[in-house]
C-alpha cells in the first residue's frame, strides 16, 4: 500500500510517499515560498539524490500538482502512475474537542475542521487547502486527517482547564489542547518497542525539543499533560516563541509599544524565544558557535532553553508519581548532545544517570543512553510523524474493508 503524506503550511507543503508494505520511503521533499518570489520544489529521490525545481507556484493546489508531477516523472519519479497512490494522509494541526483520533475525511469532517479555524487561524486553513487540492486532483483517492491535538484529548479536566471563568471555556473552547501529538504518540510507542516494555504499563515523559518544543507526560499509553496549551506558544522556550510568560507582560507591552493583538502575537511567536534573547538566531548551531566565541546573550538563551526543559520534566515526574522512561526527540533532542547531558545531569538527584561518552556520539539514532544503575531509562528516539500518519491512514482503510 502506497500512501502520500502531506503537511501543508501557510507557504509550504512538505510531503513523503511511503510504501507501507516494504516500509520504504519512495520520495520526499517540499515546496517552499508558495505565493512568493523564488518559490521552488526540493525533491529527494529514492536513491537519496536531491533535486531542486524552480517555478512560479502561487497557491497550494499548484504546489501539489508539482509534487504529483515529480513523483510520476520518468527522470525523478517513484511511481509510474498516480493510480498507485492508495491514500493521502494529511497532518491537521487542530481538531479541537471534535476529534480524539485520526479519521477518514468526509464532508462532515471537513466542516468540523473549518469550525476549528477560530482556534487555529494560522494552521487549519492551509491544512484544508491541501485537502481541497487532493479532492480536485485525486478525487477517487481516500484521504485521512491526523490531528496534532488528538493524542492529548485523554488529558483530565484539571490538567487542560485554565483558571479563567468557566463560561469562557463553554463559549469559546478556551483550554489546553497541546500539540506535537503525532510525534509524542509515535516516540512513546517506538521507545517501548525498542526497550521491550508494554506501553500500556509504562510511565513516560517524551521531550520533543527543537525549534518548536513540547514535553508530554504519558501514563499507560495516554497523554495526561503536555506543555503546549491553547496555542503552540505556551510552555517551553522555543526557537522564536517565548513559551510561558506572565500575561501582564503581554498587556503591558501592547500598551507601551502601542500595538494590537496581531502585532503582539507576532512578537511572542516570531521574534521571541532563543532568537529574541540571543539577538542572533533561532538555530542552535548558530547559538553554540556564538557561545564558543564568548557571546553572553547566546549563552543566556541556551541556559534559559535548557532550564525550561529541566523544569517541565521535573514537574511531570511529580505529576506522574514517578517515571520509567524519558525520551528525547526532535531536532535538538536527537542531535544536541550537550543539552541532553545538561538536562540529565540536573536530574541526577533523582537517580537519573546516562553514559556521557555514549551520549556525546549519539546523533539521530535510536540509543539507550542511561546506565544500568539509573532509576529510569533514558533514550533517544528519532521522531517519524509521516510514518505515524501513513500508519493511521492504512489502518483506517483496512478497517473499511
């Protein structure tokens, strides 16, 4: 079974074509700068060769036409015909309280995703654009929606509610939803498979840390708390997002800088975090280079970034009443050895121990880092959201038969 996975952003479409029978990646890549000057498609062939195709790509349907064209091209393609695509799986950021699992896309499902636009105005519209495009281009191919928020629908009310008038929750649905759910679900299951544990009998903390970052507390395979909230801006400090901040700071700055809600959102989502504190970059490679050259603001940014991770992991150990497994994933979690070491060293008082030499050479591969006398197992598990989306799509199609 061949499944195309699409992740549509405001100006980009990422894709991956997977053969689920052989677990083979047939082709992947993305279209960037949709609707802007200099738009292009970057395609990675089955043999690993990278291809750049430039063109005027004005909207998402045209971007997906480019993707389907390159996947079936004689020179760079992975399949002979579009008829070989059995299903399309879409990453949909926000399902609100309407979806607690992945679903086959129908007109009713589309309408419910539309109804969630109010709480995800930046994300759901481009997700819908991808669904509409496939309806036009591949009308007979079934589509599946996989929601970032669905995994966290198992959180208890005392974890997802905010201390605001309950009437506002009823009126607007204001609550903690959490994000990165597909990644947290994948790495929690994969970590237990890797370690030979039963996910239904395991307490875990999964740290998806990168430019966007979140931590999740998982008990017996279910999310019971997570650091991102009503939007992805809450929780850890991230590449360009502030993370937790006193709401008084928001209103103070809106008044002093004379800015509206839209400008405030841009300030806290696009110009804050590691970028805002360091004044250099949101890329951790740039930050580490700057620290090596004695830049104090870069050091402060990294210290803050790592401190928040440690604090959330510690709080979730308390929330879970203990922890069996700590998982690092995401761009930083998989590759930044010093951050993993610092976070684990700070948890040494709880008996957490990792092999420093093994940690220093582990990048982007499944590895058990903890020593035999550690109180919990610490692992690196590279995330694979596309595989999770394709797996859900395959399972839904098989259940239809």
